[in-house]
């Protein structure tokens, strides 16, 4: 896949830019000279980030949007092109997690999560494809999860949304390559963001907090992978070893993963 190193003058859409990984990616893209279209539902947060970027000498625009709604994505994508005339890079980062046992997880929320974490990316890719094909180039980054590489107990619905996104990315990459469009899927493991509320931390295995990386470090490693032209990256890379073991020893690895995760839950088990 063709790498994207020189971001100067490129137009980049970042979904989920109102906090965490998305905000860090937006700041770093702007710092490297990209024009950044900030997408999320909390407009006040996007406005504050756009001001911060402008004060630092960068360029950004604000596009309130619920990625789970196709019509909202279509309107936002149109507004981005009106503002910047094109889209070179799309980063599908918007998403949310629930740490809850499947038996306790409401079906409505399971469906909403799929519409956000998976269909949100589908809607955005559909919107940017015609323009990228016309340009003869483009870059798409899907933010998956380690939970989309190895199923995580207590996050079953979330894991399913991220497996869906990983599957889409793997299958779609070769379809887009002939048009000069590159697709990278990045899989964060533990990044310190608002996603990890005290309630979530209480359900995580002890010592998880020691494994966190900062959103800034994650953003920088993601942009390095984009620059290299990678197609699929787990960040941090050392967790690839766990995935190798999972592929070689699926039964034992599932038992170990299950024991580690379930031991942290007060209500688990009959
Ligand atoms: N942090 C980690 O360790 C980790 C690990 C694996 C994967 N990830 C993935 O990384 C991505 C970013 O997460 P984060 O850790 O940065 O969490 P975060 O700080 O909670 O950020 C999530 C972002 O997604 C946006 N979002 C959620 N639902 C949306 C919707 N329906 N429409 C538009 N935007 C929506 C939120 O904005 P609004 O609420 O303003 O809409 C927010 O900007 C997610 O896809 C997450 O699954 C994170």
C-alpha cells in the first residue's frame, strides 16, 4: 500500500475527534500541516479543539455528526468537501465500548454499538469513495481494537463490532488498491482515554493501568504506520506475540484469556 508521509495541505477527516485518540490524531495531523475536519457529536468540544489548532497555526473545521446515522454522515461529508474541496484521508475512529456480561447487555445497545463502531465506518467510506476514486488516490484508516483480534469476555458485543471492522478492512483493502486508495486498520490495546471510566477500570484485570500508552504516542505510531504504507497494525507491537499464540493454541489461549478477564468480575459465574 502507498504510504502517506507528507501531510502538508492534505485534507483529513477524523471521526471521534472530540476526545481521546481522535483529538490526539487531529492535533498531530494539524501540526504536520494537514487541514483537519473534526467530526463527533459534541460540538462544543470540537469548537474548542478547532480554536486550539488555529491558535497553534493549524487549520481545522467542525462538523457535528452522529456516525451511526447515514443521513448525518452524508451531510457532514458534503460540508467537509464544501469547506476544503476534497478529502485525502479518512480516519474512522468514532466508537464506544461497554464492559458488561452479554447476558446483562441490552439488545438495543448491542445494535447501537454495531451501528456506531461498524456502520459508522461503512457510512463514511461510502461517502469518501467516489471523490477518492476520481482523484486516483486516497487513504483510509480504520481504528479497530485488540478486542477485534482476540475476543474479550465482558466486551463481547464490542469485540464483535471490532471484528466486523477488521474483516471489512482486510477484504476491502485489495478492492480499493487498483484505484490508488490505501486502507490501514490499526488495533489499539490500552490507550489512556475517557473510555476508561472508574467503573470500567473496576472490571479490568489488576495491573491494566500500568499498560496504558498516551493518546499522543498512539497517534504518532498510527501516523508512522500510515507513512510506511502498513495495512494492519497492533499498537503497541509487542502484543502481536499474544495473537501468534492465539493462532497456534486457540483453546489454551482462550482459557487463559477467560480466566484473567473473568477473575476481575464480581458477578461472573453461576
Ligand atoms: N482507548 C483504548 O484503549 C482503545 C482500545 C481499543 C480501541 N479503541 C478505539 O479507539 C477509538 C477512540 O476511542 P477513545 O479511546 O479515544 O475513546 P473516547 O475518548 O471515549 O472517544 C470516543 C470518540 O468517539 C466519538 N463517538 C462515539 N460515538 C459516536 C457517534 N455515534 N457519532 C460520532 N462520534 C461518536 C466520541 O465523540 P462524541 O461523544 O462527542 O460523539 C469521542 O470523540 C474507538 O473506536 C475505540 O473503540 C480504543
